C-alpha cells in the first residue's frame, strides 16, 4: 500500500496527498522521532547530574508535494483548494495510511501552503508545515463502545471486552496496547449512588459523590487540559458536576499494558451500564 495522507480541517474540508492526482505526495518528515526534554539538577561536586523529569516536545511535520493539472484553470482551483484546507486559522487532523495500518494526529498549520516559483500551469510544487501540540499519534478508532445492559425485561446476548454489565463481574482487565498512558472517558448510565471506578493495579480511583436518576448519564473525561465531569439528562441538557468529585480522586489514565478497572455504586443501586472509551497513543509511526 502506498503512503496516503488525508488532512481535514475543523470546518470539514479535506484533501488527500498520495500517488494520485492532483496532489502528489513526494516527501514527508517528522512522523517518527520526537525530542525528549530532560530536566536535571546538579549538586556541588556531583559527577554528572540528577534527572528531575522528562517531557516530550512538540511534533513538527513537514510535507512536500506537487500539484498536477491539465490546464491553468485546474491549477488555480487546486491551489485554492489546498490553501482553504490548510488554513492556519483552523485546527485539523492528519490521517496517515500505510502498510502497517493507519493513525491520526491533531495539527495546527504553521503557515499557509508555500508555492515556490519556477513552476508551470501543469505542475506546481508546494511545502506545508504542521505543528502538533500533542505529539502522540492516535488510533483512528475509539476502543470501547457503550453497551446498555437492561435490568429485567428483554435480554440481549451482547458483550464487549471493556464494558461493564449490571449483572456478573464488576471488573475488567483493559489492555492499553499503545506506547504511553492514555486518558479515558467513563460513562455511567443511572441509576447510581456515589459512582466510583478504581484501577485495582494502581489504587487510583475516581468517585463522584452524587446520586444519579435513571434518566441521567454521568460522563467523566480524564484527558490533561480537557478534564470534565458532566451529567446529561434525557432532554439533552447537561450540568457541570466537577464540584461533586471526591477530593481524593485521581483523574487517572490507562497505564501501558494491563489495567484492572472495577466500578461500584453505593446503597445497592447498580447503574444500567458503565463503559470506558479511549484511543491508544503512539510515539511514532
């Protein structure tokens, strides 16, 4: 399979760069390595230094290609399309399809596409530079679908590896196959009393000190910079429930490998369903 890049901005406009016309992909860089910034301190008379922490840097992506057209009119339309798609005012998602699968990454356009001089109405080279504030590549799909387990009434033979039914086991082993830890979205469908979910391998937990009715759904997002605790009602309205969080809670993420998660609800009230959603994260492709 040839390498294919598909960029879609937040307005829904997308372009494909590949071995096909009109946007021929010739070179791309920055998809693999990402710099590790290591903070250290040095004591008097110490040989070397002591590590404090380390964080991954931003990811810079560069794309080079060529527009192939049959006439001047087509060339100008293709140029305009490339400029509109890679508009620096809008964020976007870059999807990379290759022999090993496909991954995506969130991007910012550093500047509008550059068109070097010396081209014709039939060919036009271009350069595009993207900046990824979050350096991780993600799966293009969400692992974990919400599955509703009905209490009483009709029963459906549905199961899912990372969803928690109201009957049977209250814990599951969720395996993060990515390169680094990844945030999760936890969905409690009421009723529930002070719902709690715990990672039994790390001891971390998230507990919301609130009772949910059968018409309410609690959604918790543990992503850094995007943490949310919200209650959704059947009429579509939502309430910020951050103030109900147990102060001993940790907005934990899935560790690489095994994560045994267990849910609980007090006063003998079981939620109609609990599910986990996440995307594996990768350092490079």
